[in-house]
C-alpha cells in the first residue's frame, strides 16, 4: 500500500510537471499564443517594460540614367513598451507605444550631420533628423474582427522563426495642397521589415523577451529637407539591427547624442498615451516654417 501511494504521488507530480511545461509553451494554434508571439517580436510580455530596438545602415539615392549614390549613413533606435489589452469578444491582445529616432551620419567621418552637400543640386542644406514622438499602434489581437483565430503569418523552420512585414504607404501628404489626387503630391513610400529569432525563445512563455534581430528597408520620395524640388528619383535605406537587453546597450555615441539633443528618448511614452502619431513628414512641417515669396 505504501509503494502504491508513493507511485501515485510520483505519477501526480509527473503529470503536474508535464501540464506546467505545456502551459508555459506558447501555442501558435491558439489566439493567445499567436498574439503573445507577435508581442515578443515587438516588445516584452511584461506590461510597461521598456524595450529598445537599435539598427544602422546606409541611405542611397537613385535617378534614371545614373548609378545609385551613397548619400549618408543612418542610425536608428526605437524605445517602446507594451501593455495588455483584454477585449470581451477578441480576448487577449496588446498595445505598443514608442518613440523613434533616425539620425544621419557622414559616411566617412561618422559625425552626425548638421548640413549636407546635395550631390544632385550642388546645394548645402540643413539636415533634419527623424525624431518621431509618438509612434504607437492600435491594439493587436489573436482573434480577427471576423471572430476567427488569426494564423501566425511568420515562418518556423529548423529551430528558427522569422516574420516578414511589407507595408506600402500611399496617403495624403501633410506637406502638399488640397488637390493631390488631381495633380499629384501624395505621400508614397514602402516600409519592409524582417524579424528573426530562435523558435524556443519565442515559444517559451516563461521568457518575457526574446533575442530578436531585425532588417529594415525603406523606399520613398526624396526627404523634404533635401530640397529636391520635385526632381525625379528615389530615396532608399538598407539597415539591420536587433532588440537590445537595455537602453544602455545603445552605442555610446548615439546615447551621447540622445542625452544632448533628444533627452526624452531614453524612455518610452506612457502605455496609455493617446496622442496622434508623428511621422517624418509631420515632424518636418512642425520644425520647418514655410518659405514665403517662393518663385519671386
């Protein structure tokens, strides 16, 4: 009887351990599992925990009939946090809040640019770095508006997991006039994101944060501060980076630049931030006054 009791206790313990292990692994066949894996690509499972993405690369210019030009280097960071959102119909979800910088650097000296010699116009122009505050998202759920469980849109293969997101943008340009559909001037760009991580880290429900790598590309019209005056051509950037363990892991030079010129970018906004999003075009409109008497 004593041995039977010991065996029963051992069986219960093993079953309990198996259940706990199962409960700690995120299941991509469930709405909550899909939402939490998506959240781990973006931030932490802990509400309000600051998470920093860092990336760097190169910006190029393209015009017809000419070889592409290296314009400058780029260095970016986004400091963010997520919070849990529960919906009566869609269940578990999350919302992301963030601030984002993209700084332009001299490709030879590494200095943060204050002015830039435009190789297309021959003019020296004042540089306006990207300082977007906030860059927030709507709540994301594992259940769609149609009530169906969302499918994980990434790929899992040989112990690795990756997620690709291509976002074409075409909307009214905040810097242009009221007749954009008639004579042109719409904002036109494409953002391309690729996220990479180990499958075991992403599916581990006990780990609030994974080691995620990122590749980011963007193509758009010329940046407003480049003063290209409607010239034909394309601006594009190619970068790579990763999710850091802490803000202090941002390279020293960039942290010094943040402390000097962008001090609030060492922390994310409040998770209940309700401000409208900032973009590089709306930020330009705030920072650069309209030139009067143009063309006279």
